[in-house]
């Protein structure tokens, strides 16, 4: 115990001797592992390449400037596709995530034993597969294009939205729900009056937040053929058209910044 | 439609009410309690005595383990889901911490008391009958909040919120009010105003009420009858005047009660001296309530 009696006075220390030794032991082991791993990585690294890296980066950068502004006309359509993939994918995810979240939340699920595990499984499987992997699979199933992109963004986002939403549902103030129930309201009315108003701000926040993430995610989907700005990016990289690559990167940055600005505004308006 | 207690019997009759929670705790040990028509009764007792469980077993927000609850001629304890919802319309409930839906407006909160009477879509699109809306405005005016109808509930002060809670309970047109610690989060002055309001409204509408309350003095000032609960059993049932130090010790345990008892007498006298409550209040009484905010 941290409290002990020494020479008749009660003394207090944060840890007793045993806990103190254990703490030191943990730090010592951690340091040892770090040093060992450093050694291991260092052995397997071709340092010549690493020392060469700044020169290579500088070279690549030189080939990227100035961006090829003339090719921008061909990019409006792909970037519009990207925005649509993000927006429609998010929309699809929300529509599916709401009932899933309702079934997953402990306090609203119709059955803790049967329905809830199914809902949780949907959430976990959706969350554990990256949208790029979804896209890879969907392109082989339904062919390349924007639709595959929308589906992969949607499938990836269901779990994210449903998880955050069901956590919000579980955190509601039950006394408000109880008060609505006490009036003789039906189950649907209890949901509409007691639960929905409480989770609405969280719901809106989650949706906008996911849309913001999806704009970033949808920029890479073209790399596997699922439409959007990733398609010309992939083409530019394979043809070594570095000035076009830099332009596309600038365009992606601009889009993401705009998306974040919009989502910040919306979230600010809700909360 | 309000049905008046039949045959002169009690409007609420509780028999052998027992509740054992899933944790194994026996919260109520076979309570027998009759509440006559129009009686305002205070239920006092230490925390954990089972006060909240009693009133939640009456409208079955908590399912009783055993025993019966009769509301006039209706046995509440055996009702199916739909019938239970219809029975709940006859029992208005007022909560500790108000339990208003914070993000809905005052009007929506009051109208939510009518949810048992309207269909889902009607309530979803907020298309309540004009008669309900009239009644909501009437009640809000009665408690001095008719100018607040469009405010969001979380913009209101504690006393205002509890008055909205009272309107929500009354718009159900209940026969019985179940009141759970109505003053637990209010300051002493607002607490009295809220208790007085509940008492007046019960008198106006000839309602019975069961009021769970921690504050012994408030209970004595505003209730006609006091029931003392201790670890799931009724240990006192009688008029407020008979609440002696011995009785309080029986309910709450050993403590020096002399100050509590003396103070009540003083305050009751003081109240009669400086406050004249008109028996029938003219509407709207906002001026009278203006001081509450």
C-alpha cells in the first residue's frame, strides 16, 4: 500500500516498493525492445537509397513544377464524379446505418440476444474492410465506373455511421424517454418524441463528418478503376506526366479543403 | 372522459405491492395503500426506501413483482400493452429533473402529454387537434408560461421547466398525478411555488396525487396526508400534524428532529400571514407567476 507507518508517522507515497519496481521494469523492457528493433530495421535498410532520397525528392519536385494548367479542363468532370461518389455513398450509408444503429443500441434493439449481434456484425464487417478493398472487389463484380465507387464508399461508411450513431443512442437521457412513455405513447411515438430529438444533433454531425472523410477516400478509388479523380491521377502517374500529377494533387487538396470548410460550417450550425 | 371514483371507494387501491429487482434487492415488501378521490398525499422516506419504485409500479414504468394496483375499477397490473397505454393516459407523471425533451419546444413538450390520444403520423407531423392546442395554451397560461410556448425547453429555468412538466401531465386529463421528487433540483422558494401550484391544480381539477418528496417540511406544508416509507415498508400513515420526532426517527433513523418540527410550525404561520392565495384564480395569472422566473 502507498500508505505506511515509518517511525511512528503516517507517510504516503504514490507507489509502494513493489509497484515502483514494476514500473521501472516496464520502462526498461520498453527501452530494450526499442533499441533492438532499431538495430533490426537498420540492418535491413539500404542506407544508400535513404541518403539519396532528398536528391530524388528534389528531382521529382522539379519535374512536377510548374503544374500543367492546360490539362485542367479534362479534370472538372472527374472531380465532379468524385464529389458525387462521396455524397451519394454517404447518403446510402446513412439510410442503411440508421436502422442498423437502432438495432445495435442496447436500449432500442428489439432483441439483445438475436438482432443486436447481427447488427454488430454488419457494423464490424463494414468497418474492417477499407473502401479501396471494397472498390477492388466491386469493380470485378459490377465493372469499373462511378457506381462501384459509390457502393464501396457506402459499404465502408455504414459501419462508421452506425457505430457512432448507436453509441449516441445508448448515451441518451432515459428519463426523457420514460416521461414520454408515461403519457401512454406508443412505441413509435416514444422513439419519435423521446429518442429522435436527443440523437438528431449527433446524427447530423456524424453524417457531415463522414461526408468529409468520404471526399478524401473517394479521390483514391479511381486507382482501382472505381471512377473519380483517381482515374486521371493513375493515368498521369503511369505516363510519367508529372506536371499533370501535381495539378491533380493541387485540385484534390483544394476539394478537400472546401469539403472540410463546408462540414465545419454545417457542424457549427447544428451544435 | 374522467370517471369519478365509484361507490365512494378509494380511487387508487394498492394491495400487497412487491418489487424485487433483478439484482435481488427487495425494494417493496408488500405495500398496502389506498388513496381516496381528491387526496394529495406525500410519500416521504430516506433514499432507497422505494418511493420512486412505488409510483413507477403504479403506471408500470417498473413492473411490480407481485400485488395489485386498482385505478378506480381498473386493475392496472394485469393489463396488456395497448390497455396499459390507455391506462397511463389516466395517470399524469411529474418528474425529478423535469424530464422534458430538452430539444423540443415548450409547446411540443406540453402536447406530448396527448400522445396517448393521437395516432403516430398525426403526432409525427405535429398535427394535434385544435382542442388539444387550446388546452395547451390554457394550461401554459395557468402556470404563467403562455409567452414561452415557442421557446426550446433547454432555454428555461428550473422552475419554468417543472411548470412545463406539470402542464404535460395535466393535458393528459388524468385522474391521478404521480409526482416524483418535483423539487429535488429547485431552490427553496421555487420549490414552494411548485408545490403550491401542484396543490392548487389538484384542488381545481379534483385530482388525487402521490408526491414523493425528500423535504419533510414541504411535505407537511402541502400534503393532507403523509405516508412514511422505510426499506420498502410503510412505517407511518397519518396527518402531517402527527409527524413527531419519534415518527421521523422511525422513518429516517436517529437524528435530532426538533429543528425540523419547530421550523415547520413557524413557516406555516408565516405563510398564512403574508400570502393570501385566492381560491379561484383568474386567468391568465402570468403576473402572479412572473416572479418565479
